């Protein structure tokens, strides 16, 4: 009976490839940068329409600044089991108008367009898996969550993600599969900071000695910050943006920059932030001062025993869908770190395979969308009942 059930689901998903690509084109061809609430909500509305067409139940969790969170479930039947959560984000890094410049297109075996892999294809995949579970039934409850602001560290979505994950038995986050075909079983955490250096303006010819160069102090701080890379295994520090000064003939009264910190273990974050705080409090240029603040962050995805068991289930399911899959570690961050941190077994990058995210060369391997959907569906179908 189980084998017949699985075959029904697999065959149906295989037949949906044209519909998957049609929906993907629709949502890719909607600008949805993280700060474009109207665009992000338009993508969410298209998914809500899809869910309604397939008999799924959708609710929106409103936000006044960013896109609304989209929740989806199979039905209203109360079950005394924790659900499997299929998760993903619909915002992109691209500005409004990007779709007009380079809309969705297919070239050979690849699809292109803003956010095609990161991660609208994963959302389409999840949507069809949810539809399959509704149509043919699932041995365990299944829910979906489509968030709105992952590309800017999920300022509105993080508490929603954590709340939903606390009530889930497992999370499959459909970020794009790696170019190798693997999924992600571990990620670094990331902290994104801004810092300001204050000096004193003076004419650089007439009263040079009265000036305090904020740019000079910033230069010393950048060298010290970059020297923190390798402080512990996996720690990297990058000052990615800087600006400052008033004019070429004025000692710079101010300068500011932005820092990207990556780390592996929670205790590494504590050590690195203490070192950064010390650098900010110590001045090389006499009279200069500095301050910094955290603007956003992601938590690391660290796999535990339960996540390892979930991966084995997924690996076997992927094999039966015709895929060879292993787990990879990456320095990139994602919302999956939030779900893992609240204790929910989590796999990431279960979406269709793609690469070159955040660039005009971003692409999706079209032939992976069906087997990756099948692997996700089989993983759900093979989960044992709880309790």
C-alpha cells in the first residue's frame, strides 16, 4: 500500500513539470526585492491563489514594513502530531525594474531570471509537494511557510520562523541545491555590523596639526578587524563598505563602514564580538573615537543527531528519486539556522539545483525540479508517526 501511495505521488509530480515552470515564470517575473513590500506581497498572493486552487488553506501574518508571512496547511483537521515544515523566502536582492531588464527565460537546460534559484524555484517545488500531500494524503501533518525578508537577515520573519519551528517535528528549507547536487547540512552564522569613527575637521594645509583623521583611525581599525580572521577555526571578518571625509583638503571628521562576521559555533561569536568591541574602544589616532552596532544576524546551522537521522531519510528518498545526494557545509547563512537553534531537526538547500545567486548569471537546472520535489515528498511519506 505504501509503495502504491508513493508511486501515485511521484507520478503526479512528474506530470506537473510544465505547470511548475509556468508558475515559476509568473513569480520570477514579479520584482520582489526585500524592501519592496508591494512586490513581495504580490508573489505571496500568487502562491496563495495556487494553494486555493489545490484545496490548501492559507493565512497571512501581516507586517506593515516588509512582506506578509504566508502560512499554508493541508486542512483544519486537528492531529496530535507535530508537522513537517516546508520553508522558504520569496524576497530577492534585486532592485525594482530588474525583471524588466532580464525577465524569466529558458536557455537549453537552464532557466534564468531574478531569484530563479534563490529561491523562487524552491518555493514552487514546496508548493507542488504540499499540493501532492493534499491530493493523495500524508502520514504526518505538513505545513508551509513563505517568508519575506531573508536577504536582509529576516528582521520581521525571524520570530515567526522560530515560533513555527518550535512546534514542528522537522524543517526542510528549500534554498537552492548546491551545484554538486548536494544539500546543506551545516552553515556558518553571520553578524552584520555598522561602525562609525569620529575625528575632528581641520584645514589640511593651514592647520593640519589641529585635525584628527577619522579615516586614518578607520584604516587602523580595518587592519585590526581583518586580522581577526582565523582567530578561531571558521571565523572570518570582512569590512565590505566604507565611506568618510568631507573634502580632499580637510582632515576627515567622520567615517563609517560595515562589517561582516562569519563563525561556526555560538561560542565563536562571543569571542569575535569581544575582540571587535576592543578594537572599537582602542584608538591609534589620538583623540579619535568609535562606536559600532549590530544591524542583523543569522544563527549557524549545526546538525545534531536528530538532523543526521532526517538526512539519512532524505538521502534514501533522493536515491529513489534518481538523485545522488550528500551533505555539505557552507559559509553562507540562511533562515535554517534559526530553526536549528530552537531544536528542530533541519535540512537546508533541498530546493532544485542552481548557482550564481545574487548575480545576473543566476541560473536553475530545470531537470532537477521534479526529482528534488519527489525527494522531498518521499521524505515526508517515509516519516514515522509520532507518539
